[in-house]
C-alpha cells in the first residue's frame, strides 16, 4: 500500500486527522446548501468509518437524494479504487477516475494528505465538502429532512432522532471513549509494530467492551442509551460487525469474542444486523453489512500487510463458520 503516509511512529499506529471539514446546511443561503441530487457519497463498504455514513443514508431514506458511488471493498497499492468487482462501480461516474486519489487532486491539486473514505462530494461545485465520517453522519441526519418523508425527519423519529438534545452530553461522552479505545482501538492493536504497543492497547480495548456489556446489562434496554436508536449505536455498530469476523483474527484482538463472551453486546448487534423488514430502520444495518461481511477479513489482512510492511504472501483467516448468529424468536424487538 503506497499511499505516501506513515501510519506508524515508534511501533504505534497513528491516525492523521481528516482534512476537508465543510458543512452542508439546510440554510439555502449557505455555501453548501442541502439540495436533492447535488451531492454524492463516495465510499468503500469495507471501511467502518464509511459504513456509518451509508447506514445513516439508509436510515434517513436518502437513497434518491444523495448519490452513492461504491469503490472496491479492499484497498489497492494506490489506495481505494473502482474496478467493477465486488459490488464496486467500474469507474467514477462523474469524471471517469479509477482511483479515489484522483478525486482528491481534483478538489485540491496540491493535496498531500490521506486519500480516505468516506467522501461527501458537491457535484455542482465540483469539490469535496467533507471527509470526516462523524460530521457527515450528522449532516445526513439533520440537514436533508426537507427531502425525506415526514416519519423519517429527526423531529418525528422515536426518541427525538439520532442526536436528541437531552442525550447529547451522554452521546458525546460515550462516543469519545468508544472512538479512542474501540473504533480506533482495534487499529492500534492490529497495526501495532511492537509487542509493547500491542499490549498497551489490547487491554483497554477489552475493558471498554466490558464497559459496553455492563451498560447494556445495567439498563436492560435494547440500545446503548435506552429505548431508542441513537448516533452512539450507529458509530459502534460497524466495529462490532467486524469484530469476530476480522479483528479477532487478523488484528489479534483475541482476548475474547463478541459472540462467546459478551451476550448482551452480541444480542444488541444481532438485533441491528437482522433488521430486514423493520419499519424503523428499513433494513439499513443488514443491507449495508450482509453483502460484504464475508470479505472484511481479506481487506484487513491486506491493509495490515501494507501498514506493517510485512513480507511474503497475505494469509486470510477463514471463519467463523457462521458469520452472524441468527436471532431467536424471543430475542426480536
């Protein structure tokens, strides 16, 4: 993987900050006003940061409002790319590009940062709006409500939407430690270049999983913050979806597994994953996970080899035999 970015320092994985940080607004006089058909979401379904954005796009029923351009689930030698394989488009439909880096250079010919997904692109201004997933999901959740059916607007959603005012402090606090020790924690383990770095991060990762299990056990509700789905659930879900099938093996996050050691977190995950036919989620979790979950391990095995500069062939672990355990009738919401 020749991205030109050094992801390690003294054996520790480092994640550079996102670069493009503009916002789409419902205000028609803003620099980037919300408009139907104006914006496109570029992503690879293998990337968990991108996964959270496609979940919110589906939850909000924005499929005919914001275009979706899917790149190959695995990263190549020149970064993310289109090739028509594994559900990806053959070429960038706007400019005919093969590589995502070409889109970055169209937005900024002098760009020297990371060529990451997701990307929120303005088709009218021919520029990049934002490439920070945590900000993109909030834009999708709130700024396009004029273009979705009334039941899916934030003010009308159960519990007040994905980021309701009464829970914002709790959501932000939970997001903070989950990002550091879980979402990014698995990468700190998997991309560690020394035993010291791996040991430094693997134990905090599992302490946080223990903490999440205790939260769900403590209130007995279906979601992290109670009876209703919030942004905190959306942000955790892509990591848990990849845990047993990729992080446990490829990234050596193997002190415990979700399915065998965290019964409440496992139930929380399966209730989201098996959401086909549910009116509240519209199948957003299953539909954005099931087509690619069997390929997560391959993508991470190749990524790890690139980041750690491993020599020799890439070996992809097989298993688990059942990718996602089914829900019993009594476990369904």
